[in-house]
C-alpha cells in the first residue's frame, strides 16, 4: 500500500465532506483494521462513542474539544458508567505519584480522542 498524496487549498474545509469522500475515507480506514463511523450530528456522534464503551470500562480521554462539544466528556466525568482515569489521576499527587500516573494512563482498556498519524 502506498501513501496517497493529497493537495488542498486554504479555505476548502468550509463545507462538510461529500458522502462519497466520507465513504472513501471509511473504506481506507477499514483496509487498516480501523472502524470508521459516519454520523449526521452531535447526538449521533455521542451515541456512537458511548455505545462502543462497555459499562464499567476503564478509559482515558485526552482533552478533546470534539468530545466536549458532542457531550461525551460530561458523561465520562460523572463516573457513573465508566472508570474515567482523568478523575482518578487528577486526585493523585504529581510530585510523589507521577510514575503511577504515567502507568495508569499509558494502557487503559479504551482511549477516546484523536490519534496522531504514525509512521
């Protein structure tokens, strides 16, 4: 599989991607064993995220404006359905427990948030 070169013009992201583009992206993700989900609005996006997390799951989520905007962060923070590691490590002493914090958040059962492209 080669890397496809994509060019774009400044300002071209003012409109949502076409359904065809979204399907092409989902197909490319699937080729790499990554699930891609296309939704229409914030409530659908929130539901798509939350339905993938089993009750009681331990998870970490980076500071994400998207997760905040779609309403996932408040659900996680309330701590009723999931073990939200942010709630755990923010109560820990960074001076004496930094090693434990790093270990705690380095390998959660689930991670919600953006992923950087790796090479």
